[in-house]
């Protein structure tokens, strides 16, 4: 099965680098920015976060400056999230392909993937939430893994399995309540889930939806009836 992964706080820990960029913007503009708050809600497009700190008529200018700074400051400060390499390796070992689909602009998504040396087959940046669905469908992803509720929307748009990892702004309960089909504490748990899931999930989301039970949801042996009925109706 081909699998899509989100980038920030799913595969890549970008918090230190993003905080550093915001500190530089703060120093340049004199606008106080609470970087702890910024990194606690990573996921939405850059314009959304900048609008919390700058007037609307300045946001476009700040976006340009942020992206000028990012490659030299944030990318080198980025590290792998726990289990990221093993998760990708598990998909590839099973004969699957991997795509990274991120809300980060495409150029910096590519730079980050290359800097971390992630052996993926395709990279798409600059899309968020359900808008990620097109890239996932085109790639033939049967599952999409992310830390944000918007990543559940992405999986739904692609008719793929929504795998939540509780390594970002939403905990396991929030991801589950939002509708993630599988919720893992982090990517360290992904290889075991993926191996087990292959008994029910062959190569497509259709096979998954036809399965009687969905293995591996964190803390739950299988999804509740409502979840199964939702999948059966798709």
C-alpha cells in the first residue's frame, strides 16, 4: 500500500527552526511574538499564523520575509521525529511507495525532505486540509498519516485511511474524536500497526474499507460500529 505522510510534527520536528525564524521577524519588526504559542499550533498555512501577529495589510510582506529566512535558519535546525525513518522503511519494505504532502510551501518542503535524507518517492507542498486530497489520490495513497485534524480531512478527501499521530497540537483523544481511523502515540508505533494492518489492508483503500475490523487503533482493539458503518458506506 502506498502511504502519504504530513511533514511538520509528523516526520520532521521543525519547532526549533520555525521559532528561530519568528524570533528574527520579531527582532526586525519590533513586534512581540510568542514563539511557544506559534509552535504549539503548527499545521495551518503560514499566512494564518502570521495574521495573529501582524495587521492584514502586512501579512503578504511577512510571508515573503519568512520564506527568505527559512532555508538558512530553519531547515538546518530541523530533526527527524521519533520513528520517522522506520515508518518510511516499513512502507518501502512492504513494496509501497511514500509521498510527503505538507502545508509548508513546496520549495521548503522539498528542502526539508532532502536535508533529512528521507527516501520518499514524491513531495508536494503548499496544500492544507482537504486540498491535500488531490495529491494523495494522484499518488494512489491508501493511507495518510498526520498530526493535525486537518490531516484527517486530507485522508477523507483522498478516500484513504486517516492515521493520526499524537505528536502535534492534538492529542490522541482529539484525533480520535475528530474521526481518525487509527491513532498512534507516535511513529514508533507505525511499523507494527502497518505490518498488522496488511492482513486486512491489501493495496487500496477499498480493501481496507471492506475489511471487517481495522487493527491497531491506539487503545482500542477495533473501531466502533459507527466508524465501520461510515467506511462501509463510502
